[in-house]
């Protein structure tokens, strides 16, 4: 699984960090970013949560492949 965040689209609403605090955090620029340890999370759990973040992002800035 690969998670990407389009920083140009991100408006910093925080919905992804609220839904998946183990995967996402807000950066100093008030935009979402992946936590460093996000790649080490259990695959099935992380994928389910990441998909939830994709679904709730109001500007579709998150992609999961």
C-alpha cells in the first residue's frame, strides 16, 4: 500500500488526522502529512483507515494505491 497526499490540494482541515491519528499528522505548514511510522502499521488495519481518510477528505487530496 502506498499513501500519497497532494500538498497543493490539502486545505489542512484535519479530517484525516481525526480519522487516522496513527497514519496522519499536521505539519508545521498546517497541511496533512504521513507519520514516519505509518508504513509500519498492520497492513489491513492501515489500509482500512487510509481508505476512510480518502473518503472523508473534502478536497480528495489523499490517494491510496
